[in-house]
C-alpha cells in the first residue's frame, strides 16, 4: 500500500516536533561509519565476482575530429587481451544530473581531448591498461577547435536574463557605485573513489554495481543508452566514495562495462584511472563575472547587475548557474542579470559541488565588500540593510529567511569588530592579519522520491529506497526520521539503500537528498502511524509511540500479531515551489594571514552560521558544513583546473597537482546552526545543507586578504603569484 | 600487461651488475618510479630491487660529518638526532616534502633521482623531450606555472621537484657513487643534477651501472640554518620557490651565506657569487637586492611562471632577514 503527498501548501502541522522518541536531530554517529573505516564496506569495484574480466577505456589524443578506424589487431595479440569493444551505444560524456536520458553517444566523433573512444577488455587490469595505451586509433583531426572561452561568441541563456528598471541610470546616479569584473578558474568534481562498474548479464537481466549518486535517473539513462527496458536493468550502489557532482549522471565506464558484459557473456569490470576521472567526467566551468552595484549614501542598493560568462561543449544543456542566488539575495529596483555560454572543446562542464553559488557568491560578496568600503559602512551592516522583504524579482515570499540572524549570531560568536574597516592594520612578523565576512545563500531544491518502510513482526524497522548515501549521512538520518515517527530506536531500523529494486528515491545531489527522500520516509511512516492508530482505535494525532510501544499501551510486536506492516511513501514537490522562494542562508567570517614576502595566504580561523530549516542530525549536519567550508578554502586559495591552451586538455589531472585543501590548510572551524522550521521546504521542515558551506565562504577569505594586506584580488583562487601582484608596496 | 623482470639484488655488486643493463632500473622506495610505470612514462624491462644491499645506516664520519646511507628512508634521516642537532635544515627540508607515508618509503638515493612532475612529462600522449627525445616540449607555450626560470633551454623548462637535495646543496654534501667495475667516485650534490641543455632526458650525472651508496654531509659549520618553502597549500605541494640557507654573522656582518634554491631550475640552484656578495657585508635591503640581482640576472620566465622571478627575490629577502633576526 502506498501513501502520496504532493506538497502544494506549507506544512504547518510540524508533526516531527510532536513525536516522542526524541531521536530526530540527535548527533548520532553515522551507522555505516565503522564498516567504512575498517574497509568492510564494499565499493562498486570491490564486489568479488567470479570470472570477472577487466576493461580499460582508450581515450582520444585529439581535440576534435572523427575516429577513422580502431585497429583491433594492434592489441589482440597482446597477452591476456580478450576484446576491443567499439560500439555506437558507448557514451563519450557523463550525463548531466537528472538528465533522465542517455548522454552523448558518438564514440566515433571526438569533441574533447581524452574522450573515450573504445574499451579494451583483458584477463587482468594491467593487461587491459597496457593494451588500451597501445590501441592504434586513426583520426581525421579537425584543426582549430576553440578551447578558450574568451575567443568565441557566447550564447545568451535567455531564461536567465533579467532586466528590471534601468541599471545604467542607477549606476550613474549612485552615491556609491561598484563596477568590477572577476574570474574564477574551473573546479574538479573528482572524489576519492574513482568511477567504477562491474556489469553482469545472464541473458535476460543486466546487473551493474556502479558508483553513482542518482540511481532513479541513472537506471533510465542506462536503459536508454542500451536501448533496453528498465525492468531488465538493476543498478546497485550501496556505498559511494564521494560524489561532488561527478556521479550524478550515468558515466562512461558503466555503459562500457554493460555493453562488454553482454557482448562477451562474462562479467566485466571497468574502473577509470584517476587521470580519466579528471579528464572525462565533469568540470565546473571557469567563469568571468561582471558585478555592478549602485547604492545610496547609506549603502542601500538601487541597482544590481551580475553578468557571467561560462563555457561548455557544443550541444551540452548545462550552463553553470552562476546567478542562481543573485536573483533574490539583495533588494534593488534596477536589475540586470545575464548568463552567457561559450561553446568550446574542453571536457564536459556540469554540476560540481554547489553549481552556481559556489562561484557566483564569492564574486558578489567580494563586490559587496568593496561597496562597504566605499560607503564607509560595516560589511555586516551593509548586508543587513539590503535584505529584501520578498524575492526582489518574482515578488514571492521567502519560505523562511535566516540571513539576518546568521549575520548577527555569526558576528557575535566570531568577535567581529564592527564599524568601517581599514586594511593593513595588523602585522605579526612577516604576516599581515585580517578578517573578512560574506553572506551565504544556496537555493533549496526537492525532488520526487519514494521509500518503503516496514515494521517487522519482531518490532524492528526496515527502510528501503534506491536513494544513495555518498558519505553525507543518509543511512543515519533516514533511520532517525523513521525512528522518530514510529517510536523506534534508530539502531532497531535497517536502512537498505542503493538498489534499483527498491522504490525510487531522489538520489543524492543538489543538497536535496535529505529533504526529498526523507520526506518519502516520513510519508510512509505517517501511513503506518494511521494504520497503528486504527488498530489501537484512536486518532493518529493522539498516537504517541516510543521505544517500540504505544505510550501507556501495547507494544508494536503485540499490535502486529506476527505479521509485518509495510507502507510505501511517495513524496512530490507541488505547486508550492511556484508560490515561494526557498533558500538556505548563512554568513561566513574568516581570519587570515598573508605573508608579506611570499604572498602565501593561510586561514587562521573560520566560522559559518547557517539557517537551513530543521537539523535532522547535529553531527552529520555539522560535518556537511565543515566540508563545505573546506571547499570554500579551496575555492578561495588553491583549486584551479588548468587547461592546455592548444589542445584544451586538462593538465593537472590528479590530486597531487589539483590542489584541494590539506588538513594543515583547514584551521579550527566553528559552525553555528540557526535552528528554524521551514514549512515550505518539506514536511520535515528541513532544507538542503551540503552545499551551503561553499556558497560565499571564499569571499570571506578574499575580503580578509584585502583587510590583512591591502591586496584586492579579482581572480579566484588567490594563489601567491596573484596576491603578490596585487599587494601594495 | 607491460612485462618486466623483477630481481632482488643481495649485494652492491649484484646491484651494479643488474643496473649495468640498458633496460634495468634500480628500485628502492618506488614512490616515484611506480607511479611513472603505471603511467608508462617509465618502461623498464627489469627492476633491480636494491632494498636489501645494505647502505641504510646513518653514521658519523671521522671528519665530524654525517654519512647518510642511500637506503636510509627520508623519515629516518629527518628524525635522526644528529640531523636534528647539526643539520636541522635537512630535517626541515625533508619534512616540507611529500607526506608522512611517502617519506616512510622514500630513500636518500631515490629522492635524489626523483623525476620532474612537469605535466607534459607525466602524460605519454603529450610531447616531451625529456621523455621522448625530439618530440618537442609541451610546457613551452603550455601550462608552465611551476616551471623553471633559471638554466632552462629551448628543449626543456622542467624543474627538479625535490626539497632534500636543495638542503644538501646548501650544506655542500657529497654523493658517493659506485660502478660495476668497483670504481667509486664522489660528486658534490651541487654538481649531481644537470641542466637540460640539449640533453633534457638526462636528470643527473649517474651513468648506467652506477649506484648511489650514500650522501655525506661535511662537519657542521657555525651559523643558523633555514629552509623556506613557498607553496600554494601548506603541505603536499611542490615548491614554487624554496630556499635552503646556512647563514652566519659576526660583528654585524655576514661571515657565511651558503644558499641553495629549489623550484627555479632543473637542479637545486647554487650560485657561489651570492655568498661572495654577502660575506663581509652588513645586512641591508640593498645588499639583499644585490644578491637577488646576481641570482636572477639571467632569469627567463615563460608566461605564467614569470612570477617566480619577483617571488624568488622577495623570498630571499625574507630568508635573509629571518637569518639575521635569529642570529641576533
């Protein structure tokens, strides 16, 4: 039996707060943590499958052109080689997140350097790797493929364009105007666990162990790629060693493994090398952004302009949504926003760790810092003065809005020294010390999700959905939601995820997993509660459950009488999305030191205060915030994809040369969670968390760099060469 | 797979005999070689495992110096009491490199022989004169932020990536090398690595059939020791610029200034004119600029890496100032 909730209006019932188990929000340690740290949690490539052979993708060494021929004979005599798979169904790019259809299938048409063109299968991985390196491929190269976004005519994304009032007039009339252009370099989506798939085909059914974030979409994408029915396909992704957007859409290794397994009638494993993960999955586009702020003497914005140039391959629908939060963060009557895409032949650009705000907020918040300085206003106060009453473009109410509280609580806890600020005031030895702040904003998303919740005859619970846990705590919070609703200790609830034979969850991505799939679990539990209440003979609203029994009444075991009780919950976002603007908000505060001689910048301390609705688990939520802030440090100081200016290939394609922050770069970080209930966001009153910590934090660091040493930088990341170039003498 | 033979050398003679074959490479910690083999940048026909031939000791020399066996791990060297007491510069340089796990495996000899991390060298589908003579240099006009500004050629602008050897260069250490015929020679660290010139494939003076057995540090000298590594993140990153310095002052004037520079060239850079310019002079910003002028007079950037020229100057100022402060 199934229960359905399409959320068309705010859920003010707030049922979770009326429950009696007391587990929701508790800082429970991740239930799968022990298995992961002891190496007993199997990742996609680690399933022991008898007779499994190994495939390695051969990749293109040209930027654009046609594959004329693939010379199988060049490798078939090599030791252990079983086959060279060249199949028009093989994919050459990862699918975009939630694409729900096969990604590009044109292995004979090369669009970027490093694109997969064939799969070599051998008895061992080393044999396959060597053969893939030796596979002779003849190309007809098309010269002069553009790889620099600045040299091509860009396409305007008309859906994104906003023109309200007259920005040019507002700028010329403004007492304080800021008109600046920033650049941000591309970011990698690579996770610790490389992309991997083991495909098995029994003649009727295809089973694939894969490392993917959104099985509900991935199964459709895989069936579409292979021209099969979805009921012939099963994908299993119980543990995923990091997502970061790289595993949202179906990727090349999964399709290649499936085709090879069907062709060879043997299980086939395909694991991407670290370099391949970097070079043929997803990049975040580099951006060029112009910010225009027109303010009166008190810093109140009358004009707001944000124009961004991003890039992608020809034919890709995704354009880094740089302006996402710029549409609603600050009030201003005269607005101009525009997003343009340059079509170039670098690898695919797609969703990577907070697509949009991760690069849009650091530039906007950098420009706000300049405005605060010009207007002689404290930067916190400047933000407070510009918080809109309602969405300034759409005129919609906000679902909830904790920016002001986050700014105030964050400033307090950080010890923010309010008032107009001057750079280069503190020097300790070689180091300039300074502080900076920025607002955080990240749109809240939810997606359709289903989950089945069962109470077993022995009184334990079972949650089943094809939702994934990419290291965020999904296993744990789903047990807590079900435990709270059903009066069970979460330890008594088995959460079974990552299998497309289960009801379809939302998948993990865009910070929407908890609110979406969590709501499906909630809906299922609500239906179970109604049945239990019915059996007890009371109204559901009067039913109090805790520790496996009706409070003051029977145990669940007795009520079930030896039979299990199951309900499927189906949650769908409804018309409410059209009636409100929903976003997480927050504030970052950072103290940095900048070396006067070398330009090296290190973060001394950092604080993030965030409001994102109900906190489902204080420990996993805090960890998500810490992770986001760590990415903020990377975006501010170190992370940069570097592309060869001639071929467009990604050159720094491993974790030694693509610099994410190391432990020593991450200081003590404080997280304040401003608790709230958002009745619009979901029936859990919870919003997305995962990405908010990287949406603006880089600007707090950049603004602190300026406050420390007087170097105002307009290019992220702020590496020593750039800091020195901007440093006053 | 790409087949290779693996043989374990039991003695030094074994080892020199094995590596006298053209296609044989010695392997010790393997922290660089195995990565390069997976990428097929290195494709040895045979690996000669030299881990069990001895030469792991760190011992005092009769002259009061310290002989560090070629197979002493970087960790063992960095924590050795005499290194910490008499050559803290070396301990600091080693600890500024790689990670604890890598340092536990990496050896003295292997570290000296580590290869550049130039993106184009590491990618067999790109041109590289070092990897494939005559194929061209991908880094020139390519992504060259980490590349050399001193001593490069039109064949190669790669940098030597290590930290340990930069410290050893400042300390004027000697590399002991043994060949198959039993011959022994000693080469100053300052002369061990080569400039690319027209032979960019050649990283150092080691000949086929030769094995490094030790690095010997001379008796410790008076003066302060510093190692400064400028990098984009605070660990696990190669130097943009590094400076190893042994500096002494007496009566307000420099009496010793042994400096070596990493991140600037195909080898740890040592220029004796810098010591000549500093010694006998009182510290001043002008003096540091004079030293920097000498260091950088032939410096040549390649677009993105031009920042290394002012960075080296500023870092030299910082290091000398710190040395003077610590001497006071």
